C-alpha cells in the first residue's frame, strides 16, 4: 500500500484545521499550531502531514514558510 497524503487525509478527516491566530511570524504560528494539534490529540504523533505545497496552499502561506 502506498502511503500518501490521500491516505493520511482519510485518517485526519480530509483536512487538518489549524488556528494561525496571534502575533509573530507565520512560521512560529504554524509550529505552535502543529504542536497544539498534537497535544490536543487532533494530530497523532508520527502522522504524516500533507506535502508542504498542499499545506501551504490550504493555509494561505508561502511554501518556504511551511517547508
């Protein structure tokens, strides 16, 4: 079985809602949001994230910010 974002999306519920509110740079906000998703149990440790280009597009961020 090929492990792809499509397979991960089914596990995550087709998307990963992240709250990027607050002040500071976008990269720090993204890292904090991902940590909170893991801490709250919305994102299991070790779960593969979508490709950074897809995640960047979904979040409205630059690819380099997500990478």
